[in-house]
C-alpha cells in the first residue's frame, strides 16, 4: 500500500451475517434489534443506489466497539475473508428529537469502501494498552508507552504520528450537531463521482497555493457537484495543526437532498460529513 505523507504544519508542505456485539452495548434485545435494523438499512440503501457499493450485497458483518463507553461502533463488511468496506455508527442522544429511551437514535459518522478499512487488524498495535479512538481523519490507536507518554498511530494506515504530537486535542466529531449527520431515517438521494481513480495529492501540488472553495450552503457541496474538470483536494489540519493531511476527493453523496458526505481517496474511498470536513480543513481546486 502507499504510505500517506504526513507533514508537520510548520513546513506548510515543500446478508447481515454473524454479529459480534460490543461489550458495552445495551444488552436489551430491543436495543440490539434497532441496531441491527439500522445497519441493515444503511447497507441496503448504499448498495442499491450507488454501483460502487454493490459489493456490499450479501457481505458478512462484524461489530466492534470503539473505545470504552464511547457509544460508537465499527461495522466491518467482508466477503470471502477479505474486507469490502466499513461503517462507523454512533448513538446520539438528541433532546430535540424527544425519542423514547427504548428507541435509540443512531447516526452514521463515516463509511468507506475497500480492503483497507478503518482500524484494520493488520495495522493494530500489538501492545495490550492500545485504545481505539474515533475522530474522523484523526482516528487513531492510543498506545501507552509508559505512565506519562503515549504514541498515536493512524487508524487507516498504521503510520505513527509525529513525535511532536504529545497530547490529543478535544475530539471534533462529537461537536457536530446530529442534524448535520445521517440519522436513522437517512436515505441516499444523490451521488456524484468526482474522480474515478485514486490519486495521490502529492503527485501535483498546485493546490498548495489555491484559494479555498466556498463552503456555504449555496457554494459548498453544490459547487463540488458542478465541478467537471478540476481536481478537488481536502487539506486537513489535525492534532492542533501539528499534522497536515491532504486527500483527493473522489465522490460526493447527498442524503435526504440536504446532507452531504464527501468521499476522499485514502487507501480506498472513505466518506465523512461535509460539515466535519470543512471544520478540520479546506476544499481547494487544482
């Protein structure tokens, strides 16, 4: 696999099958039933509406908790002993919805295609004290080196973050309002391919000096949708600007005709909420 090139910002760049439920999941069978139905709904919706996700049909699923009491789960999809994608689902209490406690509200935080899923076992640290932490592009394993020092390892590629990253900043994903995420009734209504093939943003770096694209409602995902020729790059600043991570945009999904998820090439396609992408980075055309 290609190794992602990380740069310190100071450089500025020169079917649903067998289920294994999380240990901290509510043991109530009604909760589990809602959880299973929700996963099935999103898998079937994606696999039937975007041909790239057709491989998900009939895939086996496994569920893994992401962090102690995080109320977030990684759903791995596999066929013939190979991964074909993943989803990251969270349970989001939302007082505005006033939902009864027996009917939990689930949100789709991220999903992706390809063999190299998020938190892949092949890249997992061997240390017993490694803890998975989900936060979009900054998702990582936190490894306790000793009583006072930690090592942070990227959850998508297995790369170690720079030694300058000493303490992780507050997580960004939990700050997103649930209205900016796909909720239980979410339906994929549009999809658009920006780049058919994976491209390394470092192959051509003219985007470094490019002006950011507009990201408001009228010029955000709609502007990307209308793009026919230019390459779009996400430039993300992570860990309090200590890590600079560019990604080439490959696809856009719009749910319920209003909520966009941007798919970037990162050892396969991974889709994250547009509201998250524009919060941690910028969209530029080159």
